[in-house]
C-alpha cells in the first residue's frame, strides 16, 4: 500500500515527468472534447432529444443558479463558461477516485528514491498541482473581470485607498486575502479528495469489499459537494469583483 | 539543571522521531477538527431554525448554508493536510 502526497511519475517526455494524475486530467479533457464534437456533428435541433436534452437541462440548472447570484442575464452569460467548466472538470476528476483499481493497479518503479507501487489510477484533484492551477485560473479571472467590468481605477481602489485609515487597512487585508483565497481553494479540494483516497485505500486494505461500500457513497457525495462548492465560490467571487464597493 | 533536562528530553525525542511524528499527527487532527465541528453544528442549527420559521425560503437558505459549511470545513481540512504531511513526508 503506497500512500504518497506527491503524484507518481509514470514516464518522461523530453525531460518532463508525466504523472498519473496528469494523464487522468488529459483523458477527461479529451473525453469532453469528443463529447462536444459528437454533439455538434449530430446537429442541434430546435426540439432537443437524447444527449442534447441532458446537456441542455444541466446548462439550464446552471443558468438559473448563476442568474440568482448575478441578477443580470448579460453578466450570467459572461460568467457561465468559466463556472461550468470548473464545475464539470472538478466533478469528473473527483469521480475518478471511485473507479475500482484506484491506487492498487500499477507498476513497480522508483518513487522518491525507493521502489514503490506506482498506480495507474489516481484522481487528478488529489494532486496539489492540479488544484493550485485551477485556483490560480479562477482568481486571475476574477481580477480580469473586475478590471473589465468596473475599470482599473475602481478595482484597485478596493484594495489601495487613502480615503481614511480604516479603509486603507481593510484594503490591505483584502489584498492579502486574495492570495489566501488561492491557498484556501486549492487546499480545500486537495485535502478533501486526497483524504478520501487514503480512506478508501486503508478500508480496502482492512476489509476488502464489504466495508468499502458506505465509504464509496461518502466519497461520491463529497466529490459532488466539493465540485459544487468550488464553482459556487468562484461564482460569488466573480460577482463580488464585478460590482462597485 | 533545567537546561540539562531539556537537552536530555530533546535527545530522547530525536531518538524516537518516528513515534513523536506519529503522535503529533494524531494530536494535530484531534485538536484541529474541534473548532470546525462546533462551527458547522452552530451553522446547521441556525439554518434549521431559519427554515422552520420560513419554509418557503428553504432552498435559498440551504444554498447559503452549504457554502458556509464548506468554508468552515476547509479549516479542518488544513489541519488534516498538516497531519498527513507529518505522517507521510
């Protein structure tokens, strides 16, 4: 049983190590691309059926949710791509940890200087690199939305203002808080999913099949909730950046 | 003397570094999950009261409650990550 915080390198391409979590993320992106292309090739009908119907219902739920937070349809259409992309990407990479063979099917190789089992399946969000990347992308897009919606001067005056000492102090705290949000986003998702993987591995090690069933349900719920929380928080921060003080 | 006792205690601790790390990993998550557990209980309790007073607004209250619980739970997750780093790194 190999539990390591860092993802394991499977092979090297041009000096860069490709880890198992990176492969999972690439597979998810390729599947999403294939899904989109198949949907487009079938033709978009005015009365949706089948796969188009399912996609449209998911999009409808998200459009209503984003509407309820942002209150303005034009703003909703601007926020929709990043929020729903983050939701779907994080949801599917959280669901990878439920696939049988997680952490147990693999090859033996060198990891951190000693021989260990390198598993093929490891959830992409159990990799701090992945969660940090998504967190940085989300926070950068909030800054860009802030600058685009209310202008550079108003956006900066939320953080650096000289009106009165209290507002200046609070502004500095908010500025540090922006970077704290990056850390909080990444560690929330990483901690939940990595702890879930360790839990599933340890339970499978103790009592192989039967005791794992309630924990699988728990991990399903946790994966869904973490995806919802990540995207809802991204939405709330986007909305807060797009309004005046 | 106090200084000799401190150095002796440090020497004993360093000799059993693995044991000390394991004990501290357990203590970290034990103490670190206490605050968030209280916070989540209070949050959920207040949300139940609010829903009881106004059942029509249940879905709005539920959405805000889940968001707030995720914030509180993140603190417990920070403690868990520190405990995991102590144990496995």
